[in-house]
C-alpha cells in the first residue's frame, strides 16, 4: 500500500525545515533525465507540468497531457499543490489525490503505445504556505508570483539550467497571467519567469475571446514562450496543435486554434466548463460525452449517483479502482 509513504511525503513537505517540492513517483530513478538525454545546459530537458487539483484526475487531464507531449516535451509532471487541498473542500484528501495521480501515471508509464514523454512521467507535490485564504483579487494580483513560487523549488531540485518547465494552463488563467494591469512593466516583470519556463495553453470558451488572449500575450513581448493546443477525442486524427509555419512554438499572432471546449483552469478547480449540470448527464448519453467535457465535477456527481458507467467513461480504470477502494465522493 502506498498510503503510508504518501503520508510521510506530505509530512516532510510541511515539516521543519519544509521540503517545498518532492516527487512521490517517477518513471525512472534518473527522472526527468535519461541515459540518452542526460542533464544538459545547451539542451535543457523540457518538462510539461500539469498543476491541478486532481479531484479526481480525468481523461480530460490525460488528453491534455497527450497534446502537450506532441509539442516537444521530454517528460511530464503531475503536480499537486497541497495548499489547494483544504479540509473543508469537497472530495478527496491529498493522500487520496496522490494515489489517483499515481494510478494515472503508472498507466501511462507502462503503456507501449504512448509517446516517450508520456512514458516518462512523474507525480510530485509542492507546498506553499499562504497564511490566509486568498480573495479573488489577491489571487489575480499574485498569480505571477504563485507560478514563480511553484517553479523555483522544482528548478532548484536539478542541476542549474538543465530543465525547462512548460506550464499547462487554461485560457482564463493565461489571460490573467499576461494582463498588463497586474504589472508595472509586463515584459520586464515576466522576464524572470520565462527564463526557464514557458506556457502551454488550452483554450476555454466563455472566458474571454482568443483574440483577447493573443493581444495580452503579444503586448507582453513573450509570445515566443507560448504554445496553444487543443485536446482531441478518442479516434480523432492526430494534429490538434496549431501554430504558424508548421512550427511547434512561435509568436502568438497568426495562430489558428480550433476552439477547444476545454474545461476549466488547469491550475485550480475541477476543469468543468458548465458546472454540476454536466454531472447529471444520463447513462444513455455517456458515449456522446466528449473528452473535453469529462470534468472532475462530472465524475464526483456520477459517483454520488452511482452512475459507474459514466465514471468509467470519464476516468481511467485504475483511477476508478482508487475511488472505489477509498469510498470517495459518495457524499
């Protein structure tokens, strides 16, 4: 059983002195590096970081990782920020979420069909003491600092300048991150973050237009650090990444992005694009539910109503096993 180990990891994270970043599961002992790609300053290892609440992890999470793997990432990190898991929050505790994240990661690591980045996955946790609960305004004003706070402990874990962190985020978080009203000088203030970080963004209809996001990014002068992706349903033709001139990364101006019906801010929340109504979808329409709508809210509501067919459609079988074994989301 992994629970005692995960409980110890959480205790170390919050201990004295605290351990602000640690991995609980890695594909190899040398992760994120490999024998073929050792630590290198000239060609840093690019890690796609999905920082989410994972309450629970869904197929939508996984397909977003697949999209990130297609844009040149070398490894993948599922990151749980434990300060996001409050005692009063609906759903699973930190240990149970780490169990589900590890179940998803192991499925990916052991799959010979997946791209190399998905087979080179890790699960990690980070702790950031906030002192008090954030108000929305404070969250907006400090969103850049939050990413820097999470990035630095990860960067400090590995030899200097040998890793590049690609943060996966939703459209709404992206818009706030680049909004100049939160900076004295958006280009100068964001420069430290982009020295060893970049952004992989999935669009989210209903949270401002794509043109609005492009305008903010272009004005920042950091458009070369942004990649826009779309996630695809099972069986769709590969190639959901769109960028000009067949380049993986490029200036945001001119990008053609298929509007992804992606659910939610991938850094907090449960990635639902239209709330609990999605969770009330009947079993008869389960097969019609696209990957983009497989939110954590849908899964929690399905478990509560004992709609296991819908649960199985929205999460990997190994994640369902953790949910059932721990009796999660029944209330």
